[in-house]
């Protein structure tokens, strides 16, 4: 079996789904996804969710509300997530930009994924991962966001080569997993990284894909 092919990738996902459950995530407004992703940077999920809740409660998560919100008040609302001053500047700046381009998110729908990525990454504070999350979760476009868990798991599965960066790994993962399962693969690989394939003392004996690991197939 080609351990880098889609047959292997499908078997990995089937085993992960059996262990961690199916993935069911409703489509979310792209601006809300964008703000939530910015808040999630360099913090825990719990703190990011709390920051989003406080921001929504204080201003509402809309382009209009955040474009006119005082920078200091935005920073205060999201303080729990850390790096609040930097994140607040990004949120207000990109909201003001989007207020000027009020058709921005609608125009993304008709664009091919690579052009849509470029448009998103032209926004203040939006990098590759943030753009990919918005496109996958809000539009269902075929791209593969990569976080620290996926970087680690990919390396241990032999999918990431030494020194390889985000873009090369993204393209490789898109050849390994079926296109219609990118979102499922993204979520399940994160669950694997959090619960089993941890940074320190990985629980290899509990791994649901131990028998599919290239190291075990050699």
C-alpha cells in the first residue's frame, strides 16, 4: 500500500472517526470565523471562546460594530485571550478595510480557492492558516488548514519532511486525504494530536492508527 496515497488517507480517517466520533460542524459566517480565528492565535480554545463571547456581548461581531469600536475597549473585551492589544489592532483595522469593501465576502464565493486565499491574505493580520480556516469552514472550499497539532502528527506519520513549511505540507495533505473529507481530516488530526499524539510522551500504544503508521509498516 502507498502510505501517502488516498487509500491510506481514507483508512486513517475511518480509524480516527471510529475512535473520536464523526465530525459535524455547521457553516459559520466568514467574518465571525475570521474574528474567532484571530482570537485563537497563541492561546487555548477555552480562552479564545471566552474572548469571542465577551467581544460579541460588548459590541456584536459584525464589520460595522467592530470598525467603529474604540481600540482600547476591544482590547479590554478580549483580554482573556492574551496579546489583546495586537489582536485588537488587527480586528479594528481589518474591520475598517472590510467596511470599505462591503462585497468582499460575497465575491470570495465565486473565486477559485487559490485566488480566494490571496484575497483573504491581503487583509491585515490574515495569514495562510487563517485564510484556509475561513475558506474551509465558511465556504467549504477545498483547502487544508494546518495547526501545531497537525504539523506534529504529520511529521510522526512521515508526511512532513524535515524543515518543510506550511505551504508544502498543505499541498501534500491535499494529495493524501480525499477532497470531500478535508474538514473531517483537519478536525480528526487535531483530536489525535491533543489526545494521543501529544508533544511529550505520546500514547502510541493507544493510537487508533498505530497499524497504519509508516514506522510500523516498514
